[in-house]
């Protein structure tokens, strides 16, 4: 028995023309720009929530959905978008997503009330899924194999970190210099530019054997993930209320229904046999633990900086940029590890580095300042960059070549479901802190609990990656059946 391996597309022989060199590079830059824009769109509410809520007269519940709306649309449609892209055209789905992102961002900029703005955010999430899921497939098609593909996937991973770094700072600066509506207006213009670049520079690619649509699988998956995200969002107002418990139960039942549907249909959207491949398991669980232990904690770090250490939203965004900025650098340099470490080994090492970095964040106190956080943020940033590059490699190498966008969609679905759960856990722990010294001390005490949980989750993720590495070696060494 052997692991599934992806076979590179045939490459024409002869001298390489300038056009042949520019084509893949343009495709890579367009895919990375799309990924960057998706992450910026995802993160802008973290530093514009207050002015947005004030202008739209949004209450506490609505503010939760301002933060969560895009995540709902994104998570519900990632795997579906990836499957459609593989079967009906990656360029087509990517370009359509860019156009829809432009329209929904413009709607958000012009929203007259909270309801319209929340609809715009959910649609922005769905449009982002249509951009993000095909992006790795486009990169893989442009760079079929070898060192060039490793470098390209590292660039894609760097775009993830850069978007997380740029989004909060961009939004805070533009909201301060203009207003929160301008943040979404500029995003609309940038998304239109993306659509133009996609139309001009991308080459259409799709599976040679497209599958039939799987409407029941798509419906059950979208409903399940939407219910889970909604339940986690509603849980922030109290976990023992009927609404979050019912939504979470529906989400779990929906996932079970999705698995049942996929096991019965002739051409499933997600082939359950992939879960017998340690590489695919490592890809999914690695992404899940990334969301749970890293994205979840770091998404809540601005809250600790503002409420616990007295920083402004802009200052909090800049401090967080230490982590995300270094993740960009590390992702770009991760190609140097490709010849030395298997992706699963790289994944385990990166999660261990993140655990060390997060542990170094332990112990913030009111008045201690943000400088003491820099070493931990730096180590966690390097680990996150290596992690993003490793996950990108695993997402496309653990599935057949003609399903690369589906692999990306599955990987990112796990990542953002993990992020939603990670944020819910971190916020619950941060808000659980009580201290006689005052609210700020309570926040920092709660942050310590969140840090401990995040470190433990990082270590669990590393253990799963090491198991996958050992299982892959056993399968490779086993004789053919």
C-alpha cells in the first residue's frame, strides 16, 4: 500500500519563453493578492467595530454578528467553492468571487442600518470563499511540481500572514483619517481591481473529469457549518441559553448528515476515503488546531491590549503586526525547509514553536506595557509563518491534482471552524477573570488562562502531526497490496 501522490501536469519541452515565465508569476501574484484581500476583509471589523456600531446603532448582539458575519459565509461555502472551482473552472469561480466581493463591500460602505450591513458581511464571507478556495488550485496549476511550487506555496502562505497584519492597521488608520465607511469603499475598489487582474492574467483550469453536482452534500455542509458558527457567536452572550445550544446541536447533526450523504452518493463533494490518508488528516487537523490555538488567541490579543494594558486600537493592531509580520517573513523563507523536512514534520515543529511563543506571553499585567510581549509574539510569528507554508503544501499534496481547490477548501474550512471555536474559548476565558485590583487586572488574569489553553492545544496539534508523520512512513514502507 502506498500513499497517494500527485502527478505533475505534462510540461512542454524546449526553451522557456518569457511569456511562459511571466504567466505562472502573474497567476501567483493574482492568487496571492486575492488571498491578501480576503484576509484584510476578514479582519477589518476588529479595529472598526466601535465606530461602525455607533453609526448603525448596533447593540451588543449585533456587534457580535458584525465580527462574525463574514466568518459564517466564508466557512459555509469554502469546500463548496473549491469543489465547484475544480469541476467548472478555477478562474471562473475566483473571478466571480472577486466581483461579488466588490459588490458586497460597496453594500457595506453604503449600508443604512445594521441589518443591511450584516447581510453585506455574510455575502463578503461567501465571496471570500469563492476567492480563497480556488487560489491554491490556481497556484498549483501554475507551478505543477518541484522547488518552484514550494516557493510559490510559501508566497501564498505569506499572503495569509500579510493580510492578517495589514487588515486591522489599514482599517484603524482609514477609519481615523476618514470614516469606517471608507474602509469598505476602498475594499470594493480593490476587489474590482482583483477581478480585472484575474480576467487578464489567470489561465482557466479544471479537472479533466468533472463530477456531477452534489446538491444534498452542499446543502447539509453549508447548513451544518452555518449553524456551528452561529451557535459559537450566540454563545458569547451566554452558553447555557437555548439558542446557542440548539444551534450547536443542529450543527453537529448536520455534519453527521453530511458524512452520511457523502458515503452514499456516487460522486461525493468530499471523498471520505481521503480520511485514510495520514497526510490529509494532518492537513485538516493542523488547520483546525491552527485556528483553535493560534488564530483564536491572537484574534483576542487586541482585546487584552486595549482593556488590560490600556493601548489604543491602532497601537493594539501594530503590536499584533509583530506576530503577523514575522509570519510573512517566515513563510517566504520556509522553502529552505522543504528539502530537509517533510510537511508533517514541518507542521509539528511549527506548532511547537507557536506553543513556546504563546507560553512566553503568559503573565501580562496592567501597567506592564506591551514590550514584554515582543519575544513571544516574535517566536509565535515565525512558527505561524512556517505553519502557513506547511499547511499550503499539505492542502494540495494530500489530494489528487485535479481536486487541489477542494483540498484548499477543506483545509480552510477546518482552519476557520477552528478559529471560530478558538475565539469563543479565548473570549470566554478572558472574560472569566475577576480581580479585586479592577477590570484591567481581571482581563489579564483571564488572558493567562486563555494562553495556557492555547499552549496545550498547540501541543496536541503537534502530537497529531507527529503521529501522521509516523503513519505516513509506515504506509510508505509497507509492501504493495
